[in-house]
């Protein structure tokens, strides 16, 4: 399936691409090689990691075929133009920026694209470390990815930051139950909970959840009632951290 693709290797990263996408392949290889070092250091990964493969699909049809047939992930055809990346185990399929103008809902902005690539790498590393990835809640998965990729620091087309700033200005934030139940809120507010845990409880707490959570219950691993954590998080977000976003 990848016979016609070229391959570029950096660190533990292999990038498969067609010739016209050489510059994008070089950028994504360099970014992911650096990103994996950051994640290895944060999670104190001492075990050997497998090589991780990023594939730049040259168009929407190639993207859909690779996601469905290589990753074995069910996908509509043609897939939604907002769908530009799909991780599975140690593979990540990306729609190449060369196809964005005609086949993506997003504009190609180099920094946005590379932060998105880091986001998808976080999902891969989380799956490699987690004993219960299938039970992990969406808000936690996406919160980790948005937080560690630094997407939360920037505004723009992915809108991970703006809904939080709007809530802070209004002096209110959604409850944990709403974030757990609502797909959009999971993406836009999950990272704030991850950041709260990281800043207030430390790196070890994040690592413990990633490495030990089997049943999707983040709060039990923190030794804290969900209601207490929600109260502390809301106060942190609305009265303290919000002023520093």
C-alpha cells in the first residue's frame, strides 16, 4: 500500500510521503523527533519504544484508503473535510498540506499543522503507555493532546483557547459532567483540567493516570472526590489561572 511512497527517518520517527510533499515530510519528521524526546522526558519513559510512522496522504481519497485499509479504522468516504489526521497504534495518517486548499476545511498554517502533528503523537504515546486506553474518557485523551502539543496557547482555526477565554470573561465554566458528555466541551475544556492537575498536583499525577488508569476513572487515581476536584478546578480556572492564559 505504501510501495510508491518515499521514506524519511528521524529519531524514532519514519515519515512516508510522495515526492511533491518532501518539504512537509522534512518539517513533520523534525517536529515529531523533537516532540517524542519531550514526551519521553516528561513521562520518564525508560522502556524501549517502537518506531512511529507518519504517512502524508497526498489527497482525500488516499487518506480515506489508508485510514480504512491500513489503520483498519471505519471512516466515511469521502471523509469530512475537517478530518485531517488519524492515529492508530504506531501509525498516524495525515492529509498532506498540499491537499488543504481543495480538500480540507482548514487553511494550511505551518505552525498549526506541526502542533497538530504533535497532538497526534501524544495520542500514540498515551496508547503505548496506557493499560486501559479503550476506557479512557475523551476529555482526558484530548486534554492531554491539546495540552502537551501547546495548542491551548494559541487561538485560530482549531479553537481550543477561545471558548475557555469566553467562559472566564463570563465568570463561569461548564461542569465536569458536561465536559464528560459533550464532544465539543471535551476538546475545548479537557486541557484545562489536565493543566490544573499538572500545575497543582504535579507531573507524577499525570504520569500515574496515564500509566495506571484501566477503567476510565481519572479521579480515583488522584485520591480525590470528583466534586471536590471540580470545585478546585473551577476556582483555579476562573480566579487564578484564567488571568494568565
